[in-house]
């Protein structure tokens, strides 16, 4: 899984992802625990599987992406820092479209509090849904601190599909 | 009015003197124990004051006289300057305001300077928008803004005299450091080691802002200002040319980091400046190998001794060749004269990020002592004193463990066993006093690609408290230590709940001072470390405690305002890996103790 960065051509793609996500959220918004209870793979942003401290591959990727791209400001495990707020709290108040919009566009809250745009960062863009799922799992208390383990396929759990495949399918 | 006239006359005298060398003014101010004219107290970086009005006998009476809110929320590093004109000069993090405050009117604002900077600089500052403060000489104040603009202000009026651009924030170059004035030059480094910048130290004419010289941390010798036949390494000429190119994979030196963002010290007799360079670009060591093998990545994490007149490098000492842990080499180089093996040496002492306390000969760069001041340090067993190289422990080598492998329980953390918080040295005791961090880490390198202006990190980092040793306070994540730089041993230590991220101060009053991340200013007995006094400021302290005397009264001044890497890393608390799931951790969350907000607190004895 080599992160690469793409140029401007990503931007229309993310706009489309956001657009699709908005309609998905409006039509099919489901409580975050739903997929967990059903034991299903998670097709919708914010869904995750967490069993005995183990998570699906997509949510694990969300942890890794968070740690690579977000932790430096938002603190370990989504808990917030002196520099930027807790994302665990934020995802409880923001839909996926709002969340992904901030990641793509950035945010200026006060003159000295600025979040950068990740619109040019392909790795982050590909993992927005995964990060959102990881944060939803953290917010629900289903995922603890630190690096989660991935659910063993032999246990009969379907590993998550890579999200960029979902996105490209929608495109 | 009388005071103003007196200083007006003094100013005229100084103007007459400026036709000589500009640093005469800074040297003269430093030699007056009543002043605190440069961030580290003197050129040697000793943060020592001869003032003793505040001492062990009366420290219990020390009171906060007044406080001043800077109106800025971010981490407040550095501290106030006092140059004898009845004012305190302070600065803030981004937006980098400067205030001249009247010491006699409880901090009435005499003037304010606020530059207009592009806020897009904020997210390219890796670890908060901190700034380590002002420099002063000949009636001018100098400040390096976040966006790399070096400004000169008229200290009397706050008027902008000139500005010079030292870098481009859209490429990830930023500034956090305090410049240093030497001779007629203002010397300033750069930040951005996490954005693949190419580090450099640059000198500007103090009168005009015109660039005088620039020495890079990597690349060909002509850019680094090295002469391989003359520049010394471990006491001998380097010999081989262009090691700043050949110790990197093809072209990687161009984004090789080595940002010198810490403190610069200066020896007026040898006429040499000293500073350390930061981590090499990309935290993934695999991307810095040559033919798949570790390469030195020169001159990252290197102590440089340069001629301040032309930037030529007199000697180099690379503390960590082929960094695998982000052990930035920027910590201050304290210039101290020592007796070692019966011989008087001009020493240079470092309480380093790596957990090692170094002592070098500052004339030649020879390594004299390298011993652990943080006992948990495990990335290297020791230094080979012949080669000057660390003997790395394979178990904690993130290169040997591999890309996409999480190497666990490395000590210290990338924050360093000590970060930029400057230490103090007392010539009376011969000891160095420093706030340190007791934190370890897991580190997982991953492949990353360089894009200008984007983070170029290539490793994930998670932290945990250092294992508690016998006699340690339960749940401690920091300590304040007295270090013998010649014997290479800790003389005493006192543990703190959080990493100690403030600059230390030593005084002739038999006291050492430091601040805590909860916000306490503390005074301890310099001989034992016993706490004698403390005061809770409104926010965590990552600034430095400075002292000065005005009209017969000794003051202490400190900026509080939590932030910096400590605030980012410790706000949520660290998890003890030894504890089971659900255990209540003894390791506290900083956010339970303090919130943001910059405040200057000025202390004095009420009856003095």
C-alpha cells in the first residue's frame, strides 16, 4: 500500500465522491452500530466491524491513515490536542459529507487556527471513508486506543472492500 | 522623565559606538548582570544570572507583581528581553505580535507591532506555531516571523526598519527560531524538516537586511561552506569532498532537511558560532540508503562551528549518522570551560535529543564525553569514542526492522529525551540544569513521495511513558535534572508528571528555576533539587524563565501558554503499554490540567 499523491485531477473526483456521499447519507443513513450488529461488510461511510478489539481491513486502514496524516495535529487516537480538536467528538456532530468536505477543503476557524486542504493528497482522499469509520468506531467506544488488529479472515468475517474501488465503481 | 533622559544619553553613547562592531553593544549588555539581553542570557547559552536578591532565604516571599495577556492562544516559547530601558520586550506565536511593556506601570503597552502574514503558513508548521523570541542590538529588535520574514524594528517606536525573506512557506519552509546578532550580522535558521526542505543558516546585515552569507546543511561543499582540507571532523580534516552529496541516494540531499531551528551560541574569543542541524528529510530511513545500505546523510543532525563573518565551517560533528528515529540535532550547544583529565578545555556541552549528554572541544570538535542522561535510552548502547559514532541496538533500528514494520518501545521518543527547551549552566557548581522528557515510542516507516509544500514524513509515531525506574515518581513523564557534563552523570533529579518543556534558569541566589506543563513556575535548591517555591500561572509553560534587575529590584519574567509538540502529544494522555485494557492509567492527560492562552507573569520580592 504505497501512498502516492495525485495532482489537481483528483479534485473533480472528490467532488463527485462528496456528491454521491451526500445522497447516500440522505437516503440510507444508518446508525453506526448497524453493520456491526448485522456482521456485514460495510458499504456506507461510517460503518465498521469491531469484534473483541479487532476491526475490518478498511477501518484498520483508517487507523493507519489517521496516524499518518491527522495525528500530528489532532493527537493520538483521535483524542485531540492543544493544536486541534478531538475528531472523536467531531464525527458525532458531522455527517460524512460535512466531514469529507472539511478534509478536502480545509478550514479556517480563527486567524491562528487553520486546517489545511487535503484535496491534493490522494492517499488521504482514498482513505476519508476509512478514517470516518475508524472515528465512528472510536466514538461509539467499540475501538480502543492504539493500533487495532485486523479481523482474521479464517473467522469467517468478510474483510472490507478497498474504498477506492467503491468510489471508482460509483464513478 | 529622569529615566528617559538617562537612557537618551546612553543611546547617544551607543550610537557613537556602533561605528565599531555592532555586537559590542550585545556583549556590553550581556556583561551587565541586571540585563537579560539575549534569549539564552549570554552568547554562551548559559542561562545563568549573577543576581542574588532573590535567593534561598527569601524565595518563599516571591510574588507575582502583574500579569499580561498576549491575546494569542498558541504555544508561547521564548521569553522577555530586558536591556535596561525600563521596558520588557515580548513576542507571541503566530501572528507574531511584539509588545513593548512599561516595567514601571505594570506592563502598560508602549507600542505593539503586528505583521500581516498568510495564515496558510499555520498548517505547514509541524508542531504548533511557536516562536522562540526576539533578539536585540543597538536599539533594534529582530524577529523571525512564521512565514520566514526576518524583521528589524526600532525598539523605541516599534516601527519596521527593514524586512528580509528567508524562505517560502508554500514549499513548507517556516520559522520558529530566535535569531542571534553577532558583529554586524543577524543569523537565522529555518524549519521544515517534515516537508522535505533543504536546511540552511543565513546571515543578514543588521543595518540593511541584505544577505551576507548562507550555509546549507546538505549538498556540495561549496553550498555547505566546507573546505574538506581545512574543515575538521573528529579533530582531523574531513578529507573527502562533497560528503553532503555522496552520503545520499541520487539527488535526495535537495530535500534532505537538516533544518537548523534551535538555538545558536557564540564564542567571542574563538569568533565561532555553534548550532545543530535537524533530522534528514523523510523519516523513512529506507529512502535515505545508498545501494540499500545505511548512508550518513550528511550533514543532518550535525553540530556546526562556523565563522560568523563568512559562514565557513571550522568543524563538524555528526551526532546521528543515518537517522532512524527523527532525533533532530538542534539542541543548544552550551559553551563552558571545563577541567577534564587534569586539563583545561574549552568545552561545548549538549543535553541531546538522543538521550546522550555530549561534551566536545569547541575549538576542534573532538568528542570528549557521551553518556546517557536519560537511563531508559535504548536505541544505542553507547558511543564509540574513536569514531564518534553511536553503537545502534538492532532491536530498535527502524531500518533493520524494516518498512511497514512497527518497531516498538524505542527510547527516547522522537520528541527527544530533551527537546529545544534550553538548559542552564552554573559556573559556581559546574553543573547543567535541564528539563527532560521521559517518553518512548513505536515507529513505523512507510514509503512516501515528495511533493513540494506537502508533508514528507514517511513514518508513523505513537508514544508511551518511559518505563519507571527504581526511585522514580509513579506516573512521571518528565524530570528536571542536574547534569555533570565532565563526569557524564546525573547529580540529582526531580520527577514531574509531564515532560518538562520549559527553559531552565540558574542564579547566584543558589536557585534553579523551571516551569511545568501544568503551568507551575518552580524554584529549587540548586544543590539538591528540593522544591522551595512554586506559583501556578494560567496555562502550561513551554517558555523560558528570564531574570533581570531594574532600579534595584530583581524580577523574574515568564511566558505561559501551553502548546508546541508537548501540547499536541500529551494533551490526551499517553497509554501505559504495561497496563491491561480498561486499567485506570497513572499517566495523566494534560488537557485535565491546562488550557490555551498566552500570559506574561512578572515576579519580584514585595519589599525589595
